[in-house]
């Protein structure tokens, strides 16, 4: 039986309208960190979960860093970005490494607390951040939030960039640089315990130092995006007692123009699959509804807000 042209076109239009949107129609690039960093692992795990759970969205994890991710969100070169709270604060206010404020940033969820690991080469004689003066201090790769942390914490000791010898090692190079003394100090806000930190300490060449009580209070007062924290005793060999430090928050951000339904689906996906995430990375151990808005210093995206209202975390 032959269909006349009008009937054929009507059927074709109906079929096209009824065809689901293909995955390639929605792309979500996730800004992470340099290869081997915590954000890199987190972003790739989220992309893996998204590929499994949200077939209509094409997820890709790309390298970056806290600073770079904020800049790329501002120019819409990525749709999601892992950023730590101190960098978010600078980006929003146009301070620190940011010449202009980025007011299009929007919050999705907090992922994990990041206690500051103040790593030192044991031969450098560093007992306090005050001793960083004149030493080789690793600020991390350009675009990472590590340099923001270093500058902020050093500032309460009266130290500036010109008071130290700035080194730039990528995440995969940090351990070796500290072990051989090419770097003598490095501040890394990350989860505890951290496998790379464990390896560095076991080498016998690298150690951890804490922050003095009065300096913790000064840091938190001056930079409220930090919280007083500890690295629990016993999580690293040779450190039976808690190490007093401050902590940032590792968060997932987007930009204001991202479609509400896409961000709603992603937020719901993350908080509905915490077991999947925790089984793959201990970075997700603190990913709960109650922790979701920790460290938030930019407006909440409406799509994420919709989910948190449904979950009972906030009121409409």
C-alpha cells in the first residue's frame, strides 16, 4: 500500500516529534583538576555515574583546577566545575587571582570537607607556616586553588609571594618534589586520609605540621570560607594525635544560564546514588543532604534548589 505525500509527511513529522532527545543533544563538561588530583578523580566518577544514570546527557570530565574552573564557568567553556570554597569566594568578589568578579557562578552541591595538609620536607626545618619565609613553597599548577590557600594562610603570618620562592609542580609531581627537596612546603586542602599523603609520609622524607590555635582563629575570622578543623589522629603513620588545621569545602558549581531541568537531574542523581559514589572514592564519604550547602558563598542554582526543597533541606 502506498501513502500519499501529505499522509507520509504528517506521519514523518509525528515520528520526529515523538523521538526522544538523543544524548548528544546535551553536553556537560565537568572541570576537574590536573591528572591525579582529587577533583580529577571526583569529576571522572561523576561523569561515569552520569553516563550510567542520565542517558540524555553526554558527560565529559576535563582537566582544570579551582581558579581555571571558575574562569571557564564564567565563559561557559564548562558546564560544571569542582572548586574549593576559598577560590569560590575570590571569584565571586573579584579578589586574589581574579581581576574581575564572576557573578554568574551558581552553587550545586558541597562534595567533601578539605582539611589543609601542610606538607614539609623534613630536612627544611619548618615547624610553622611562619618558617616558610625564604623557602621553596609549591603553589601547584597555574589555575589551581592551592595558591589561594597558600596566600591566605601565609598572610596571617605576614608573608607574601615575594617572601618565598614559588615553585609550580603538577599533582603527579608534588610527592617527588617534596621528597627530594625541590619543594620544601606545600599546602594541600584534601580529604584525610589521602593515599598520596600516606605515601609521602612513609618515605621518611615528608612530614605534616599543624596551625597554631591563635592563627586558626585569625584565619577563620579573616577568611570565613574556612572552618577550624583537624586531621584525625592515627590516620597517618607517626601522627597519633589530631593535627589542628583549617578546612575548605570542595564544591560542585555551574553557571546561572544552565537549564534548570538539567541541574535538577544532576543534583538528584548525585544525592540518590551516594552509595555508588562512596564505593568508588572516599572523597564522597561526606556527601549527604545535610552537608549539601556547606561552604556556599554564591547563589544556589534554581535547579538544585528545586531538588533541595523536595528533599526537605530548605523551604520554598
